[in-house]
């Protein structure tokens, strides 16, 4: 998922300084496809971690958080574009995205360990099935 942030950021930098309409359209197509992946991956991960009885609540909170932050970002970028220009505002947005993804790369091992621990200890067997070697270790203890 972190790689997709780089794909969107690089595409947006190229789009910010592109004067060719065909190139701009292809970059927007690439960004749209990558953003679909970015939107689907966290939902899939949440569905596999959360217990069945809490799934709708968690997904509704996730959807509310994602959908409510988008207009705020649009407002900020629009304000920056009206003050400094479109090229500068898009480039600054890309720098923020890249810095955020570098920070996420640094903390992602902790997040991955927590997710793996949650999946292994989860009682939600319909989505995640514990590997045989973990079950064998539990039986030995």
C-alpha cells in the first residue's frame, strides 16, 4: 500500500507540470487505478481482522473518517492553488504525501506485527484460518 502512495505522488508531480493533454489524461487514469487499490486494501484488511458482530460498525467509522477528510484536503489545496498557483500547490501536496509515506515505512513493521498478532489470536475463523504449525504449537503447550 505504501508503494501506491509513491505512484500517486509521482503521477501527480508529473501532472502538475504537464502541458500535454494526452499525458495528463493517462496520468489521471493511472492515479485513479492506484487510488482504487488504496481504497480497497484497508477495507479488506479491516474485514479480515474485525469480529463479525463489530464489522459494520468499524467499517462505517472507517468510511466516515475517509470520506470526511477528503473535502478538508480539497479545501486546503484549493486555497493554496488560489494563493500560490496550481503547480506549486500540487507539488507541495506531493511532498507531504511522500514525507508521510516515508514516516509510514518507518512505523510499518510495528503495525504489521500487531496485525499478524491480531489475526493469529482472532476467533474469527471464517475469514482467517490459523496455519497448522501454530495449531501444533498450541497443542504442544
